[in-house]
C-alpha cells in the first residue's frame, strides 16, 4: 500500500498541472486526426524528456493495441542501463478524450489517475510521432524503426522548441539490439 501511494505521488509530480510560465497554449495543439488502426503497433523511443521511471532506459518500445471496448492498451518495455540490463514492462490503459481527432487521450498508469497524453505530431506515413503531456516536462519522439534520420529528428526538435519545450532536456534513447551496429 505504501509503495502504491509513493508511486501515485511520483506520477502526480510527473503529470501534474504546471503553469505554462506565460508560454502559449500551442504545445497542447494536437494533430488534426489519428487513424487508430494505423497508429497501433510498436513505436521505438528515439528521444525523450524522461520521466523518473525512464532514467537510464535503453531500447524503449511503446506498443498500442485497441481493446474491444474502445480503450487502448499501452505497453512500454525497456531495458535498464544497457541493452543487457533488466527488462522493465509498464502497462497503461488509454481512453480517447477527443473522438473527433483521436489525438487527445487520457492514460491510466494506476487507478484512479487519468493523465493527459497528446499526439503533437504524426508523420503522414505514420513513420514517426511526438507525444507530450499536459505540461512542458515530458516528451517522447518515437518512430516505427529504431533509428531516425538526423535531419528529421533535428526538425522535430526545432518545432518542439518553438512550442516552448526545453529542448536541452531531450535525451536520445539508445536503441541497440543484437546484430545491430
């Protein structure tokens, strides 16, 4: 019980409402529409402004699947410290908060929390996406492959800076698998 309480406190600090400090609300602007069928599947975490749970994470993969009741199963796997490190798996349940766009979600890591989750960018071919929370603290840049072209990555980072994110906090997540260079 004490562990769950501490976990809840950490999550509240992760996703808690933060004053935008005079910044515009542009960072909440989501993509105009997400085809959920196309969005499902694996997304490799290319870079992140990490939550406390992601410190020293490598080989991060976020997987989305649709449940029969219309909710979304979110499974996040990563290794701690190195590609050979301990495997961690985190599950969350997601709800579409804005069904007109499918880009504004709420996710529940533990009951009773439902935390904002915004699809800020999505490539037309669904090759990459950028996810943000309800404050400027956390960000995920993800792709369908474990690598991303540097020019694409640099442009994404530039746009996130224009939205008000502190891009100095963005960290590349190592994606290294057996047989890769």
